[in-house]
C-alpha cells in the first residue's frame, strides 16, 4: 500500500432486526455515501421488507457514526437468532 494514501481499514456495522429478518450493512468510512444509496435502493424495492422509515433510521445512525470499540462479548447472538440460514 502506498504510504501517501490515508485509508481506513476499520469496518463499520449497521444492523436492523425486523422479526425474523436481519439486515446487516458493512461499510468503511470511505464508502458511507454508497451505503446510503444502498439503503435507498432497499427501501424502494417492494420485494424487500425494508421501509423508508428503516432507511431513515439507519441513515441517521450512519451519519452520526461514532467510533466505538466492541469487545467479543458485545457481539453475542441470542439463541433465537443463531440460525440465519432459514
């Protein structure tokens, strides 16, 4: 990697749980605008259970993105959500 590029290697996570459905968006600081466009595309697709309200809430979270440090304990998935393949 060239030394003059200031590229963040951190991956941010934006997640929404709607009943049995999980919407998880991974993004870097460099592709926030692309992630915002993706939220809009999801909201405008009638085949996806993702509303404009969902997009607005996640967009607000993305814009307010505060750097946080998560420990492994913060990422525990409850038993009821452990089978995401269904």
